[in-house]
């Protein structure tokens, strides 16, 4: 093992062989996954404390076999106030992802020499393109976030179509409606861009990942209700629809379930005060539930407060398996298997 890789391995495990630790260095043992894991939405482009390639390698060591990265043709071209990647062309963005995966494969090779290897999942096939040496497949979705809706002009649409045509692209996202306190874009503009991107997804035969945030202080600005109504009106894309980062209760979940949408739960489901989210996770049909991190945001318990990374999806998957087992709706084995199969189905992998 090279000196640089040894330093990374030391940082990865400290001296106890554990993948996760609190800010004070206390080990947090990783739950043993009962099936391959999928992070259906992880922002590899905005990690600050983690090197992207190392984050991919860590995810593989945690049992993640699919990581889907959202790329915004507005934000990734330097226009997003959310401080996304520096301005890059679509080809440069795709090259960034390819390089992260290649470097992660090299790191895994050197980690293996030190006895650090990804878990094996007997009876589960690798995704197309994955290997025993690099078992994690890295894919992406592309779409204009509600924050960037005013910038969705002809040039932006051309960039988006170039991204959507790439081999690694598996969907349109994240798109939707955001009436929360961080977004100043008017509703009419958001609704127009949301509809236009839904139309693109249908025309291209791609699934969509939805970003939906209700207004906290305006009962009439109900983004979830409007998004569900639009989907019911124009039709859910035949390839599928995923409600990304679901953080509400069963009553908000119900219309999307009726429409056949997949629902993605992240770290917020593990928070102490998230009983409503856990109730929704228990109520969600087994064939519609998936996991995500939305990294670098909302790291799950017991590593809350850290920068979230794709590897941490292991904690969310365990939480969902326990919640559903406690509710008597599915066993842990059934939940883990469904989380993986549903992610593969959503992205046609």
C-alpha cells in the first residue's frame, strides 16, 4: 500500500477498524446490510469534508452498490445559489464522475491489501458495469432544481439534454416545487419549469426524481398537493417517479402512493423527533420504498452532525428495516431486498 493510501486508510478506520465515528472520534459500528444498498440521491458534487473518490470507496466498503448523483445544468454551470460545483460543461461533469469512480477503484485495490474489503452479498448479482474489484456503480440524474427555474432557458435546456443523453444518466432530477424559506422563485415560474421537465422525461422515457418542499407559514402554498395534482393531470412518467427526501407523514404520502410513485427516505427518518416520517415509512408499500442520503445534508443518527456521505445510507436502511419490522409490515430481510430491487427497477438497471 502506498504511503498516501495508508494515510487515507488510517483516516478511514482510525485504529479500530470502524468506518464511522463521531466528531469526537467515538466509533459507531456500521449495521450489517442484509442486501446490497442503494443511495438513490447523493450530491457527490458538493461534498466539502470528503474527497469524492474516497466517498465512493467508503460507500462501497459500507455495502453500497448503486449511487445516483443529481446534476443540475443550472447549478453545475455556476448559477445556483446553493454553491454547487464550479462552472463546468456537461462533458466535464461526466468526466468528473468517471474519474471519481476510477480513483475509488484504485483506492479499493489498495485498501484490500490492508484487509479492508466491501461486503459480499451471496445470491445478488452485480449491476451492469460493476466488478468484484469495484462493485459500486455510479450513475446520475440531471434536472433543474426549483431554485434555478428562472435560468431554464434554451441554452440550459441544451445542456440538460446533453446530460440526459449520456450513458451514465438514468433519469431527470431533481425537479419540482419549493415553497420553503430558502427559495425566492415565484410559484408560476416553478410550475412552468416543472411541467416542461416532466414533459422532457416522458418524451425521453426517463424516470423523474422530485424535490418538493411546502411553505412553513402559508397553508395555501402546498407544494406536495400541487405536485400530486400535476402528476395526476399530466400522468406520471411511464418510466417512473420518485419523491426524493420524503420528510412528511402518511397523509402527505398517500396521494403519491396512489399514483404509484417511489418514495425515498433519508437520514431524517432516523431523527428522534421524526415519528411522522417513520409512520410514513411503515405505511409505504413494500414495492415503492427506497433509500437515499441527500448527502452532504442530514446525516443520520448515530452520526448526526457529521457531513453526510453516501456510505451513511447503511444507517437509514437499518432504521427502515427496524421500523417496518416493529410495525409488522415486513421482515428486515424483506425490507432490505425491496430497497435494492425497487432502486434497480426505478432506474431500469
